[in-house]
C-alpha cells in the first residue's frame, strides 16, 4: 500500500503540469468512489446498520483524511518542493504517538519510541544535507495544515476501524465519497473545469483505481489490527520508496548521507514492530495457533 502511494508522488507531479490541484484530487477520489460502488452495494447491509453517530464519524473522516490531508498534498506540491514537504510530513509519527496516548489509550513501548526516534533522525539526516530549503510562506503553511490533518486522520481512522463499525470497504467508500465531493466541488468553483489530455486521463484513472480504491481499502483493513503509531511509522517508509522511485524515474541522485538516512528510517520502522510481533507470538501460543 505504501509503495502504491509512493508512486502517487511521481504521478501527481506529472499530472499537475496540466491539471489544477483541487480538481485533480477531486477527480482521483471521485473516480475511485465510482469504482467502489459495486462493493458498497454488496455490503449494503453494513450500510443500513450504520447509526447516525457512525455516519457522523465517517463524514468527519472524509473531511480530514481526504478533503484536508489528500487535498492538502495536491495543493502543497504546487507551492512547495517535495523535499521540504516530505520532511515536514515525516514528523507525523511523533505527533500520532503522543496524541494516541490520550485519544486512543495506546501506549507505545520503549522499543517503539526508539524506532520513532530513529525514523525522525533518519528523515533529518536524509533531507537536511540537501540544498537550502526554500519555498513560499503559503507552501509551508499548507504543509503544516497537511501534517496536522494527516496525524489527526491516523488517529481517527484507527479509532473507527478498531471498533469495526462496518466492513473496511464501506468505511473507505463512504468517507472517500464525502471527501471527493468536497474536493471536486471546491476545485471546480475555485480553479475551473480542467481539460485533460489522454495522458492526464490515464494518470487520473490509475491513481483512482489502483492507488486509491484498492490501496485505501486495504489500508482501512490493516487499521483493524495496527495501532495508530504503528500505521503512522509504516506509512513513513514512503520516504525510502519515494527516494528510490525518484532516483529511477526522475533522475534524482542519492548521496552518502541520504543513504544513511534511509537506513535509519528502515531500522526505526522495524524496531517499532518488534514489540507488536512479540505480543502476537505470545497471543498465538496462548490460543494454540501457529
């Protein structure tokens, strides 16, 4: 899932050359919602069982996770380079770890905290030796808003999915449909109707079907068992994947310090999973499973 989302950065940068940011985001998630409609119909009993409170939570997830976080990504990439933007987003795990102590009562262990520190250290080692970070005040403001929305959506998504209020596809489709409607509506009002070439349609279609409809459904399914901190740290491995994809397809080179930074991120992510793996093994033995 994180690999698919990493490829999205490359595709979004290419698509922004011809498609305005908000209509682009709205088109991506709107098409993905259409793709998910048959699955939503198959799980219509889950939809009927949703309470008014659950509908409100799914609507809030649509606003924060799609309209603010994903829309913010498209907007920020128009006003800020990918390097400083990725650096800012790399601080999501620490915000999620601190907030989950109070919001979800999920306390990371010391090993997990060490993994988070390594992830953040790796991000700093990777990005700070780069050429001087420049960008507009608007770009940095949008990046900050996206960071907060991304962290909040990790907590909210974990809270909704661990309660298993509905099938992951239902959670994905309903929240995505609400977010897509907001993105597409605001985009058409503020940036107009885009005219897409064949390349633009191909990028939007791939992002919608594979990187969104498939990946986000699987992500919501994973949040049934992963804690908010774990999911956020795993999501942060996109730093490694984006760097490799940029080297392969955008011809961006990797220096020695950048490679060291990537290694820190990889080690930190593995450390963050050690405690969970031990708990899972103990649980498996106590239940007589393999």
